[in-house]
């Protein structure tokens, strides 16, 4: 299954590379708010980043495609709690953690706005794979589980070129992530978040 | 400009790196795990035996089982631990008697080092070949080890009232409290953990 995801993404990249003209790299801080399985973690995460590489199609820069990679850490402290078992109990305070990594192939549509070469509001969709590592830390002990899943990420944002002749710009976006990752061991259902990203980009035109 | 870009790459990468919880918060309380024999009738026992100032010590790295003995000062670890176990047993209406006074229950207290206690299920119902009390810890049913120091304080109650015809005794309750090698205040955390072990074992009480 994993191989299928990777091959799909690689294939899309090849197409993108062949057709692409102008492109840009970006690197963004990425904050996220969990929307699902909030009994495990409902704290917002400010610990994350997103990087990507996108190619425009055509001189009017209305469409682009590319690849995005992101990672984020979610964590929450849980006060002391007693869990009953069939023939006993265990009491501890603990920390729930999720280390998340996502890789998507994405495409975007840009709306014309004002000065054509400086502002690029857009909407886009990324599809790919998500890997979550779920850790429960208690004292020196750790319960851990890992899960891969399909990731869908609609996104809306804006690219702002600093100056007409500058190759640097600012990027801001909001995105919704839905992935099928789940952990039966830790009773964690699907994984969905809403994220905010802000950072810079390096334009190649 | 490119330099700034790469600096930002590094900064964002570091921000995104995995981190683990604050160890002070992690280690400020012991994990308390208790298990009991679901067939045991705890209310039917009346008396128990426990040593005054000696607890067992079992280590994978030191195959020669040994014991921890209290020094003269009252603050030493084994005595404080044993006193807290006795206090809880007495609160549950069990009466302490000498080992030669035919006790219903025997209480073993020991520290295990380098044993993988929480990764391997260790339930009561296991039998010791014989009950000698302390210094007979050669047949514990867990063998896996961590690569680093880890340890647990173990309190174990064996049924001396129902010794098998071939002289075996059954463990009917145990409590594992760890990790005792990573504590911030060993005695305070251990005594609180012992209290917690009894709190979460409300069936452990003598019924008149």
C-alpha cells in the first residue's frame, strides 16, 4: 500500500517536472489544531513546519502543481488517572504525543488579483500519505504505535512577492488535513486537523 | 538572500524536531500497577507477616540475589517502605504477627533492577516452590531486560493459609511501582505509591 502511494506521488512529480516552467520553493511555520480524537490530544500545536516545491503551468500563472512535506508535533499532559484492568489497576500521569509527517502531491489554482505579478491568492488540493507516531509517555515507560494513512489536504492561501524584481515572497495559508490514520492499540480514530502556515518562498522567475 | 533562506530552513527544521516530555514532570510520580488473584477471598485472611527492616533486591546484572537492610537511622529506605506497607495493611484490618505465629499472609517487599516489568504481563496466580520469606527470589517469572538502569519497588502478598500439598505458595496480590531509579524524591514517591497501590485495591481488606 505504501509503495502505491510513493509511486503515485513520484509519477505525478515526473509529469509536473516535464510540464513546468516557473516555480518556487517555500518553507513555512505550520501550526495546527486537532479536530478529531480530541480525547487523546486537543491542544493546538505550534510545533511544525511545511516545505514545498511548486511549478506553474503557462505564463499566466493560473495553475501550479508540486509536492509538499510537513511535520508537526502534538502533545498533551494528562493528570494522574487510574485505569482498571481485568484483575487490577494501573495509576499514572502521562503525556500523549503524536509525531506527524505528511507528504502530498498538490495542485493549485490562482485568482488574478491587483498587480498581476505580486499577489497570488489560491486554492489547492493535496493528496498523499500521512505517517503518525503515537506515543504515550509515563515515567520512564513508553507505549508506542505507528500508522500510515491516506492524506487529503484542501488549502487556501496567498503568495505575495515582496517586490516586482525580488525573487523572494511571503506565503500564508490555511489548510484542512484529513487522514485515515488510526491506532487501535491506543483507541485513536482518524486524524484531522486545521492548520495555519506562514513563511517565505523563493521564486524562480 | 539565499543565506537567509537556509537559516530559516534550519530554524524551522529545529522547531519541527521531535521532542519528549519534561523529565521532571515525568518522574515526579511512580507508575503504580496492581494485580490480584480474582479467585482469592481477601476478606477471609486475618493475619500477615512482614519483616521490620529488610527488603529484597533482585538484579539481572547481579545474579546473586541480595537484600537491602535498614541502617540505624529511621529514615532509611527499607524501613520507611515497610512501615508504609504495614500501616496500610493495618488500616485494612489485617493483624501483623510474627513469622512463626502461623500468619495467613506473607508480605514480600523487594526492589528489582533491570527487569522489564511493565512490558511483560506478570499476573498473580504464580506459585513459588517454597516460601522462605526473603532471600528466596530465584524463580521470578520475568526475564527480559532493558539496556539501561530501570527498577521497580514490588510488594507481593502470598497466601500462607492455603499452602499446596507439595508446599507451594500462591501469590494473590502484587504491586509494581516504578521507576525507582529515576525518582526525584525516592522515599516520598515510594510511600505515596504504596498508598496508591492500596487505594486502587479496595478489595484488599479483612472482613470481620
